[in-house]
């Protein structure tokens, strides 16, 4: 790495750290003020509250990190412009594109970081935060919160699952009934005292397995067994959990249009259970493209900030900062508006998610090319 790159990064890292930590403190304080009464009702200790918000950091970073990156980059560039450092660097034969390389690398690293957080840490963080909130509940209340009574689940693969209770965490079912029609026309029904997911397959305890032939003259074939392993059932507990979460999310279109709220794994699990889903296709694909396009917000704000923050002169620097903040505000508004249109099926899902990135990213690149 050249000496110039190290200098630019050093002058950028300090305001970036201040902005990121400051915004996180502000955001957590705001969340704490709103949820304090609920946290007290749940009887959380001070350390549990700290742990609770620690697990919520990935969700906060999706909003805080691009804003902190924008403001810190604008501050660093305007400081260089005020002291005519950018003019001296460019007079030495360094182009604006080469000068901006370390900032683009920072934007790329932040984009990858956001993607990893949302995919790897994000789903687990939601579960851990919910677990901390319920840690002081009575055992019966905790079990009720993770069990679905009178469970009914029509799979998109042609199978209908029913159970008295279903455990969201383990997939265990009590008094379970599963029925489906096979490819050869034979209908199969399983009734069991208990069903559980074990070693990558479904196991039914004290089961009655009945086969109904499509020939009217053939009597049903029935087997009673204390243990029944069924490899034909491909729905996994994680897929069922994802389907339940997505169906609940799509029951409220306004909630689904706020932001990408599903991980790629959850979306792919849902598509495996409902491969021919049409009703929620637009909303699901919008969430998919939104999850892929979301982390690139960091690169977009870098592209927007560089041409405005690099303007020389005190007056131009102030105008550049104000213009850049206004454009980024418009970018986030249009991004939210695009997700709403994509969820409602009014525009193509890929355009809803990637359109703001392509437009504002292209605008920033064009301004960089015209900057002298």
C-alpha cells in the first residue's frame, strides 16, 4: 500500500469510528428509551440488557453503517479540500480515481461485512435477543411461546401437516397427522402419537401408516409400528419455520415493504417448500433482491460522497456536503419506495431493489468523471 493510501485511510478512520460509535449509541439509547418499560416488565438485569442490545447490533448496523460512512467520508474529504491537499495530490499527477481507491476499498469491505452480518449473525441474533427477553418467564409461559397449538401446515409439495402442538425450535410434534398423494396415485396418511426430526429425517412414534390405493376395489393397506422412519417427507424444521415466518410477514404488506427482513437461507427454504408459489412471488423476489442489493448501499454512498466532498474551496465544500446529504436522503427514500412498489408487484423485483443503486451509483460516477 502506498504512503498516500495509508495517509488517506488514517485521516478517514478516526471520524468514521466516531460517527459509527456515536450513531450506535444514539440508536441504542433511542431503542432503550422506547423499550425500557417492556424490559423492566420482563425483569431483565443490567447485564442482560447489555447482552440484548449487543445481539441487536447487526440489525442496527444495516441502517447506521452507511450513514456513518457517508458523513465521515464527507468530513475527511472536505478537510483535505480546505487545506488544498487534494489539489496538491492531483497536481502531482494522481487522478481522482486513483486517489479514491482506498475509499472504494473501504466501501467494498463494509458491503461484505454487512452481507455477512445479515446472513450469518443476523438470524441468530434475532433468536438470541428473543431468548434473552423470555429468560425470566415461567417455564410454562416460555414453552407456550415456542409451541403452536392446533398446528396446520399445507406444504406446497402437496402434503398437509396437522398436529396438536408444534415446537418451533426443535420441530417436535404431538398427535401428528400427515397426508399426501404419491406420484403413482396412491394416497398415504400417517397418524402418530409423536413426530420428531432426527438424523436428517422424520421419525414417527407409535404410528399408523395407511396406504389408500387409487383402485376402488383394493382395500387400504395399514401398518401399525412403534417407530416409523419416513424418507419421503422432505420438509425440514428450518424450512417449515421459514415458511411460517414468511407467511406471517406477507400477511402484512406494509411490514414486508419496510426493508429486507429475510435471509437468503430463509428465502431458499421457502422456495423449496413452495416451488410453484405465485401469490407472494413478487414480494418474495423483492426480499431476495433487496437482501443482495442492500449491502451495496455502502459502495453507493462512497460514490456519492467523493465528487461532492472533493470540491475545492470553502464555499464549494459546504455546498458539496449539503448536496451530498440531500442526494443520499433522496436515495434512501427512493430505496424504500422501490421496495414498496416491488412488494406490491407494480415494478419488477430486481428493479425495485437494484434500481436506486444503479441510478445513484451511476450519477456519482458521472459526477466523478466530470469533476476537474
